[in-house]
């Protein structure tokens, strides 16, 4: 009797383990692959943008895209260290048809999908030589019908090697996307703690002095995109976009749903509505959470592309000293949304230089 009872118990345990195994296989394999197949289906002209807040409705964006490389293949990609060969696929595949100026840029894009990230870069002047269609100040205008003017804002200090790698990877990708863009590097002078958010505000203000940009991409210099289907634009006036959804150092997973750090995209109207970033975060941390709170407070929601598309590789760097006061500032942030940001921005421009690859703006920030 005891023997048969033991056999039954073992049988039940095996059934339970089998059910757990089936669940794990479906969750980690079949569910992601079903989403990937949906995006890779040529007959499907729409794909979902993953939302950052659970209370929002599904949002769609036009795009009949295919992804030529399986997502798991990306983890094993080796970096290419040769300067000429590294840009060959980018430059050769980027061919503007000069006689097609009346065609929409979206219909002319020749995207590659998942791409190899180059973790080394040639000198800046050689990068310039490889980008003959780039105008002074890092300005590119595609020869096709487009509506948006995009400003890429990069806060910067003491990261010249990273800047070279960033420029070497980002320019060819943006040109394949056939968007009009200009790249601004905002360098903080002085010895005060780094204020990433305030530099974003400076970048917005200085970019608007040059031209009336409709879309702003706020971009850390150490994040390199791995998929050119991750379009650098602002597709919705209702939803600022968190772009760096899946980062390799975070195992390509979103840490929490309201995160808005790394890379973000806002229209001119959205940025003005939320009064820009806060100027009160000196040192590392929490300025992106403050912006996330501003977005929610003003009735917007955060949109995201799929993690297969919005993938980034983070360059190795020495981490900044955390701002020990950041959570106290964040807790009181709501009280200052209308008075802290673009409305009280104060800085001194030390130098403005138009390089071939970007506009350099050196500034000294006023400390509040």
C-alpha cells in the first residue's frame, strides 16, 4: 500500500514539473517569437509600441518592416575594428536617389535591421571623409519628402573616445533612416558635478536658435543603437518615447515600467509643455525619473518600441558619483514643475563651434 502511494506521489510531482516546464518554454520562447513573427510578417503594416504605463491604450505606428537577423544572434556579434570596412555596409546601403525628391522618405528607406556595433572608431577627420552627404554642424537633409526636423542632443564631458565611437555608429544609421537631423554636443565646463538634465535644456535652447526643430532626441553618448528600425523621430504628439528599452548591461530587459533614462524623444510641444528637464540634479541619478513624473503629470504617456527593435549596447565607462540628495529632490519635484526647467534656465555660453560631425556648445552652468 505504501509502495503504491509513493508511486502516485512521484507521478504527481512529475506532472507538476512537466507543467512548470511547459509554462517556462511558452513564456520565454514561444511568446517572444510570436511577437517577433508578428513584426517580421510582410503582410502586417503595423506594429505595436510597448507602453510604459499600464493604464494607456495600444498605440500603432506605420511601418512594413522586416528584421533580417534573429534577435538572439545579436548577443554573439563581434565588433569590427577596421575603419573602412566598418562603415561599408552603412555607406553602400545608404544610396539616395537624386531623381526621387518627390517620393516620401518612409517609402525609400533601406534599413538593415539588427546591425553590428563598432566599438572602436577612426579619427574624427576620417569619419567625416566617410560621410560625404553630411553638412557642416552635423546636419543631414535627405533628398525626399519629409516633415520632421530632428535635433539630437548629447550631454558631454571628458568622453572623447566614446564620442568618436558614437559618431562613427550613429551618423550612418540616421542617414539610412532618411530623416533630417542635426547633432548637438553640449559640453559642461568647470568643476561642478555633471548636470545631465540641465545640459539637455541648454541643448534644446541652443538648437532652437539655429532652426525650428520639431523633434528632440536626448541621447547619452555611451549608448549605441543595435537596430536601425529604431527610428529617431517623434511619431506621436500624445506620447513622448523612451528609446533605450533593452540595454545589454541590463540583460536587454526594462528595469521598471516608468523608466525614462538613457535616450528619449519628445516633440517641441511636449518639451515646452513639461517645462523641459529639471535643473536641480547635480551628479548621477533621478533626473530621468523626474521627467517621467512630469510626463505623467501633464497627461502624456510613455511609448516604447519592442525590445527587439529598441536595443542598445552600452560603452564601458567609469560610473559617476551618485547624487546623495537625489531622492529628496525627486520627492518634492511636483512642487517645482512649473518653476524649475526651461523657465529658470541660466547658463553662459563659452564657445560654439560648427564641426563637420556636430555642433559643439561649451557652457558654464549656473548653480541654483
